[in-house]
C-alpha cells in the first residue's frame, strides 16, 4: 500500500511539471503572435505616409532630373599602381578611384569609355612626385587636375563633360 501511494505522488508530480511546461509554451506562443500583430499593425499608416512622400519626391525629382539627375558612382575596375620619384627615393603609389556622374545615361557613357579614362588618369598620375603626394593639398591638386583632364578627354569624345567629380577612395604610398 505504501508503494501505491508513492507511485501516485510521483505521477501527480510528473503531470504537474508537464502541465507547467505546456502552459509556458502556450504563453510564449501567444506572446509571439500578439507581438507580431502589434508590430505589423501600423503598416497601413506607414504605407499611406510612404505613398505621400513618394509622390512628393517624384515631383521634386522630376524638377531636379531635368537639371541634374541622380548621383551615381562608377568605380574604376582596378586600382592604379605606379611609381613616383621622390627627393630621397622613388615610391610606389596605389590609388583607388571612383567617378561621380549624374544620370543613367552618363553612367553608361562612362562605363563605355573606361579604357580612355584609365589612360588619362595614368598620364596625370605619372606627372606627380612623392613630395607633392605627401601633403593633402598635393592630393587635392592631383584630384582636380585628374578631373580637368578626364573631363577634357570625355568632351573630346562625347561632346560633354559627363563626369562631375573624381574621388580617391583609397590612397596608399610606400
């Protein structure tokens, strides 16, 4: 008889644990469902606000696209690596370049003329010295000279400057 009461106590204890685990699982699931609905409930308001802002942006972009177009960046396919003479010794320079253009048409034209742009940039880069490149003013002068030469080359081929800015996204001198 003592054995039977021990069995009943163990079974009752085991079923209580199972019941607590099931209740906890149900609470977690209900909490997740409630959180989902609370988080996604504001989508209608956000969607209407997004539509209104899109309409306003389209109106503004139509006005600006006639003037400027969207800014796009065309990365040169590989970094420029070249030697420059220095006062004490020659140095090796590596420059990663991206070009700022306006509009899809200018982006396609720029991509079409990558070899011309690379050649122009290499000729500009090879005229500088390590002493000039060691200062930020020298780097800025090199960037502006590169922009002028690239714009002149593109104007000769395409009839317009096409490229708005030359950007150095990586600059290493050893």
